[in-house]
C-alpha cells in the first residue's frame, strides 16, 4: 500500500450541497482536490465517501494526515 501524498499543507474550504454525495481524495494524487478523480488506482488507498446533510461550508483535509477523515483536524500545523 502506498502512502498518501499531501496535496497542500492547509485545508480546502468547500461549499457542499445538501443531499449530495462527495468522495474525498485520501491518496493526494487527484487533480480535482480535495475530491477523487480515480488517481488512487493501484495505491491500495480509497476515497472516503461523505454525504452532505445540509448546505454549508466545510473544511476538507489537504495534507491527508487528518485523524478525522475527510475533514481537517489541524494536523497540517504539525507537519
């Protein structure tokens, strides 16, 4: 299994829409950060699904080291 690659040091602010399903990139290889574009194939890493219950702004992890996938927990400040 490959290690995730940090896509950026800080989080991504995303306006999510209620009822929509999102797939957070866990590998860091996607060109559509913070979401999956299929680049994880062959890495042993898989995207993390998230279903928005309400429309609002959320902070998705960019460093891929969070313990609260798919959301930022501030881990990037320690990298």
